[in-house]
C-alpha cells in the first residue's frame, strides 16, 4: 500500500532523507522511530506528497511519485488521515465542526456529515464533548478530536507524527490504546516517534531512522 524505495529528499541546508526504504501493508501498524531531527516527519511528508523526492520513488495506494500530477494530490490525501503532535484544531470551531470541516471541503452532503461525525466521535469516546470548544478540552481529548478528524474520511492509513509528544504519560497511554483499537479494526497506521518506551515491548513492525537513513 505504501512503498518508499531509495528515497533521497534533501533540504537546502543539506539535511533531509538519504536512501530511505519503507513499506506499509494493508492493516499493518508500523513504528518509525528515531531521535529528533532524524527525518521522521520528512518521511511522512513524502508519503502525503508535501515534498517530492529528488531520487527514488514513493508509491501510495497506486499513486507513484514519478508520474503523479499535482492536481491529483488532493484526491490521494482524502484517503490519508494525518495526525500531528500539536493537534492543529481550529480554535474558533466546536469539536463537531472541527471534524465536519474535513467533509465540508469535499462537498459531502449535510446529512452524511452528521452521521459520519457522530460515528467517529463515538469511536474515540467523545460523543458527549461534541459541542465543546478546543480550549475546553484536555490535551488528550484534543488529540482524540484530531484522530476523529483523521478517521472521518475512512482513510486507508493514519500517518501519526509524534501523536503523544505533547501529552502526559497517562494521556499518551490512552492515545496508544485508542490507536491500537483503530488498527485492530483494519486501518493501517504509520506512527513516527522518538519515544522508544512506547515501542520497547511492541510486537508491531519497527523501522529505525537516523541521519535521514533507515536502518
């Protein structure tokens, strides 16, 4: 489903990716681990085509970086759910409206928006918080909203960039359990993290990255 082959993607300062290889199969949970600055976020950016490799190629759900036209990128991204460390919620919209916005931009019918938003809110355990504003939520709850927003388009994979980085240990464990349940239902997950404690006893696939290279 996702394949990165000999990816080189360097920034003007010289840092970036240097011969990265990675695969994610349907329904798989993959950890991408490495220290800060190792290139984890760059790998995710290559997958959702925020940056293009200078050499090598990436294939995501049949889209190939060698042949992909920029006008088709939005259609690919609709099948990807992206979760960030800092949540990126809209501060002036309620929980419900933060999630609904993702569907509104794709011209989803209003009755379908309500049904889908309520479904993912139930999945992340926040049905009772749908009218709250982001500032009224804890960090863990805000990340749950972000996960619900990423799930609402029924993506083939969740790309999680340090999703527990801003959370206390209890909230972080709560989010990890939620991601495990989502994966158990069939959604593939690629999670970037620098916290080796999260993966120490995991039976999931682990890919290490250092200085822009997968090991």
